[in-house]
């Protein structure tokens, strides 16, 4: 494994015209661009000009409560990233896809295709999908139980890895004279028979340029952390204080070691929502400009979903009502705990809580000068709270432009971030080795039966 321990990693987490829930209402943005592929291609080019490791899209499989007051994530992310791949050369391309409501064969094929299209820049953010609305779109009455979702995810990922490995790296020959396209002895069935899946293989797409896409995970529950320790190469997480970040970092790195892996093989990237101004007062005024546009009706429905309690008739100027114990939460347990702790530790009213959550849904919001934001990033990086950050611009494209042109140069001057790309793949940006295929030492001929 190549070392990149002295360099932090920066990923651009993109969402519509900004992460702040009121971004689309602010005159700094054009809400119509959520339907414009050129908007997203522009964002990819901005990220690449800033030498960022990657861009990332979250995804959900239901409309949910946001449709009245907030734009939807319009595009399926693998398709969207394919369009962004053709206007960029270096920046990584990470898409969220659910193990709950996909099939391993089809999803492995899609990510292999994205990796080929981008020449080795694909990443998969693995989610188990905890929303009840999502479940009902796929024939379930409610969300499948939390532990069962992660058990399915583990088998799903094992199958996907086997499928990506089912073609050896040198299986394709392109021998025009003999008419031989590929060596059938180097294309393998996987013959997987498990509790949830039966998949024969091989994949009908050759092995991806990276061997397999970079595997990313975003759950911070106990099940999520154990899953990450086993499989993930990057983790997107929400930590609000340095101490919380350090505790999560230590915990997860220890789990990685116990899983028999090098702790450097997993990059921990907390989210940060930066409001950037020439002065701290200007940055805070910018943040307030967005907070003033929050729709309480929308925010209460979102908060109700996270906490499992109907708050739509609850007073905005009262504290939260009693909340259910975490073992009754089948959705996102880590986000539930984060919001609950935030409200209790700071003794917030519901109005104050939705104001704090408006920028990043629990991720850390930081308003300051470019130097202050760079200081904060450096503090977390040098004190083992992060290997880098998942940067969540509150508005787009302006928030991303400000970060790449005003904060990144400071980090570069301090020797903390690359000034030029030194690799052409996402694995290369993260300092990760290309994995050896599971069938590399074997040469069993493929026998296709009718």
C-alpha cells in the first residue's frame, strides 16, 4: 500500500444546488439547475480544478416528505456520474447504491461500467436503506430490521467482489488473426449459493480498471462500524466536535486492525458544511441568510422521520418531546443518536435544532474565513480525528468555488494537500493498492451449459 499519511483527502459531497435545505430559495443559486446536466458537469470540473479526490452523490429511493419544500435528487447517481466522467480526467466519482433494493449482478455490472467509462475513477457508497417510504416502493410494509439489512449487505458485497473478479486481468486477448477475443480459461463462474443470493456468474463486463470500485460506507451504528471495518476503504461520517471525531476515529481504526486490515486502508472523512466569508462576521451573516429561508413545515417532517416521533404539531419553541430508545429505531441509528445528543447537550428548542440541522442534517457546520476553515481542517487531521473531509457546500456552484479557490490553496501552502494529481484513479488518490483478483492464481475453463 502506498502511503499518503501526510496528505489529507478532500471529497466534494454534491447535492442539487446546495446542501442547505433552503439553498434553492436563495438568490445565490438557480433552482432550475437541478434538472441541468451541465450544472453537474460544471461542478465536477470545479472539483477537479481544486485537485479534490472525488465527488460524491447520496441517493434515496423514495420521494418522502421533502417534495413540497425542497428539490429532489433528480438523477440516478451512476448515470449522472457517467455523464460527469466524460468532461473530467482525474476526479473520482462516487455513487450511493442500496444493497436493500438492488441485485448484486446488475449493480456490479453498473459500477464496472462506470469504472471503465471513467478509466478507473468509480466508487460505491454502500447503504442498506433504512427509510419506510423506500421499503414500500419495493413491496415491503415497513423497513427491514437493522441487523438483517447489514447481513444482506455483507453477502451482497461478497457477491459483487466475486463478480468483478470473475474476469482475470489478462482474459481479453483481442487476437484478430485467430479470431480469439478472450481466453475462456480466465473467465470464471462464481457459483455463489448463500442465504439471500444465488449467483452463477461470470459478470458480462470485464474486470474494472481499478480491479473493483473503491468501497465507501456511511453508517456509524455498531453494525455500520463493524461492516466498515470489514469492507470499507473510505467512511463518510457525521461528527460535530474534535473529541467526538477522535473517539470515532480511534474506535474504527481499532476495528479495522481486528479485522486483519492495515488501518491506512480505510480513510475516515467527516462531513463539514463551510460558510466562507472575508471575515468571521461576514461568514456568520451568510449562514444566517440561509437559515432565515428555512421552511419549518419541511424541517419538522424531516426531523420527525429521523427521530421516529411525529413533531408536525409540536411547538417550535419547546424542547423535543420524550424520544424512543435507540433500540426501537430501525432507520439510521447513528443519525438519530447524533440529533438527540445535539438537542439534549445544548438544551435546544425545536426551532433552534432545525436551524442547526438546516445546513447539513447533523454534519458539522462551520462559518469562518478561509484561514479559519483551513485551521479547523488541519486541527482534525493532525489530531487523528479525520483523514480528510467530506466537503458539503451549502450552495452551488458558489460554495464549491469558494472552497476550491480560497481554502484549498491555504492547505496546499501548508503542505497538507496535493498541488497536482499524482494518480489517475480514485484508488491512486486514496493511496490504495489495486486488489489482486480472487481467481488470479486459477485457470479453470469456463463451461457454459445450455
